[in-house]
C-alpha cells in the first residue's frame, strides 16, 4: 500500500482467532494506525501483533507499488513528480526512472508521470502513463531502467485516452486498464479531453482496443480473481465511492456486472477513496479506500480495515509474508 506521503510495510502472518467482538481495534505501531476488525475472519489474515514500518516518505502522491522479486526491491510511482522510485533494504529510497510517464511535450496537456505498474509474462515493465496518455512498455531491463518506451495503446477509435491509470495483465497477455481523467489539468472539463466518457478498456495481444464499460464516473483500481472469472474495478468518485464486480466468460467478455461494495457513507469521515487493490492467494480482496486498506471476502463481507491515517492509494504483495504499503 502506498499512501500519499509514505511508503510503508506491514508484516502479515496467519493467526487463528475463535472469538472476536463485533468490532475490535488493534494498534499497529505507527501513531494513528490500527486494524479495525469487524469479523473474526480478519484475524485469520492479519496477525494481531502485526506492525507498520515507514520505509520512505516525502512523496506528493505515490502509487503503483510493484515488487520486483529478482531485484528484491519495490518500485512505485510519484505521479506528480513524473518519477518512479525504488526501495530495498540495502539502499533505501532511490530514484529508479525519471521521466516515468510524461515524455511527449504538449503544452496544453498534463505533465504527470506513470501511475499503475505491472510486469508482463516476459518480465517487461508495463506502465499506465498519465502525461503521455498511453499504456506503454519500458524498452530496457528492470536492472537498468531507461526512459525509452514503446506505446502499446494511445487512443480509442481515433480519440486519445484521458490518462490511463491502473492495469491488470491476464494470463493470455491481454491488458485491462482504466482511464479516468486524473492526468488532465482540468479533468472532465479539460478542453483537451477527447473522449466523452471515462472507461475500462481491454488491449489485446493483436493491438486491438475494446471498450468494456463507460458507465463508471471515475474508474480507477482494477484487479482479477485468480481464475480470471471475475474482474473488480474501483470507482474513486466521492459521490459514488464503490467497487463493481464483473463476471466474465472464457473469452473474458463481460457476462454480467454487479455492485461489490459501496462506501460512499464513509467518505465524509475518513480519508481516501476507492483506488488500487490486490487479491491475495487466499482470495481476500485488499482494496484501498476510506480509512486505508479495506479487506473483503469474496462474498462482499467487509472483514476489517487497516487504518493508515492517510489517504491510501494502492497495495502490493511480496513473495514473503509481507505486503508492501
């Protein structure tokens, strides 16, 4: 999970709890942070002794955390700074790639950098670039990053994307991504906005771009279940703060859609909106939103919240018993 100002790490291990009050609060180290437990199942996921650790700070709006196993580091974007940073246990915080997502000079456009990051099956870094209004591939190895990009998708039916935000790459290599207006200076009212909607798109291996949904006002975080039968998308609109669940067929076409969870009632009292999310191997959904990281079961039960005290943008898993925040 990356918050607005901090890169934080939360150690997570299994801890069985056979009885739990309806609501329980567990302090987790950093002042203002705690775990709110609404269902005893939450303590099957997070150890009651878990603690936060602040790894780095000083960012304007950090996003897109991605654990690089071979490099043993986490990389993440500072979107307004057009920079990807890295953190590892030896070197701490370092600049990894700058510029990250604004390389095409357009005086009327936004100048923000990359947001969501993911690796494809070949280990290439795929980026959602706000400033370039594109989904791109870095043409350099992870061990020697450079600002050289191949633009995989820049438009839909001849019109430029707004500002691709987050992505998920399925097992067959297709890229599903969201396209809200956050990278445009005037957002929905910006004169350079070419699309009349904010969409969820699919970029196929053959380069074809398909619009999946244009009904969400601010589509943001996106993830898939392990079997890729379900897609989840966050809507980061304070008036419609929610997540939608999409049922897919074998070709990953949308069969039906439903409301997964609505937290609009929490927006007035807690910092943050539905944003990035990940699904663990056990199927639990970790969704950043009001308060921090909300943990849901597959059947939409809100099990608890990792309260960060900050507007929280995203989360990522390592291969260890940790989640980098």
